[in-house]
């Protein structure tokens, strides 16, 4: 019986989530014994035509070519999982969705007409069916490996959606929102990072996207009472996962930011 086939693809991104595989050490060696890695350019595997059982995709769709590529990939895989903020919500580059495309292109490139780019950066799920989403900037290595283990046993991956606040409580961390009046996004951000920033008395930056049923407006109101302007409150939501619907709505409420939907 053949081993399951696995592929990892990159779209518009920084490559950080692919490093979740490469930094996994012995787990990666074990994985290589359990599956056939057909495509993973960063690790030296190139095969975009084979049928695959499990595909991980990093990065957002921001060029016409990437629209064709993601449909090509989806047609050749059984399960497709997005990894990281870019693939799940468009990433930091999706801030352009709230800007005038022609203006920012002209401010960055000397000859913008030479750049083949879409006027928006969008999540993979905007274009094809996504079976599971693994959030994070970058995604957590153990989360990726846990998803693979589940799928190899034909089980649904267990993806936590509770808030970073719950992780802080479990780890015994002091609440920086209450004790330091820091604009911490932990109450509305899903766990997965191990509460890294609150663990060193820094505010959470919402790297892992919205938690389940986040009360974003209430948190934004707390930020205002702590002294932040409406603009600064909106910026907390218009950050790494700015295209996540819950964060979009909160940013629009506090700043009136125009959201471009394609």
C-alpha cells in the first residue's frame, strides 16, 4: 500500500509558515517516513502535477497567476489546509484592500504598469474550498504536525478556537490589559501561540486571528477608556489579520474604514 502524499505550496507570503515544517527537527524526519512529500519547493521537492492526499498552502492570492495556481492545486488534492495569517485572512499585505490601489502602487513602484498584481490580497478560501484553517503568524509547528497526525488516522484535526486569555489563565500569567492597561488583543484572539507576548508582559497582537464569538467592540471600548483614540483602536484590529470579518467590522466601527470586497 502506498504512503499518503503530502504537498506544501507558497503563495504571496514571507515563507515563515513553511519554516514551521523545516524547524520541526526530528518530527520532520518521522513525517518523511510516514508520507511521500511530492511538492515542497523550500525543501527541494518539485512536483505540481501528482494527485495528493494532504496539501498545505501558505500565503494569500494577490496576482492573476495565483488564481490559476490555487485552482490547479485544489483539483489535485483530497484535503487542503491553509496555514498562517496570509492564507487564512489575506495577511498584512491585505491592508492594501482598504487603500486606493493605483495610488499605493505608484508610491512603491517606479513603473507600476509593469507589475502584474490584483488590486486586493485575499485568503485562499475566497477562491477554493478549504477543508481546515490553521491560523497564526507564523503558524505553530505542533499545530501543523497534530493536524497531519489526525489526517493520517482519517480523523478530523482538533483546532482550538478559545481565546488567548484562557491560555494566560492556564499558564498563570498576569493580565497585562488589567494590570498595565496595555491594549491587549488576547480577549478576542484565538490561542495557538502559547500566549507568547503576555508571557513577557507585552500586549497580544492578534497573530492567530479572531477567537470563537469575539466581542471586539467591547474590547475596543476598553481600549478607548484606557486612552487610545478611535484611530489607534482601529489600527489594533487592522493589523496582521485585518481581513478577518470580526476584525474588519470592529475596525470599521471605530474608524469608518472603507473595506473593499472583491
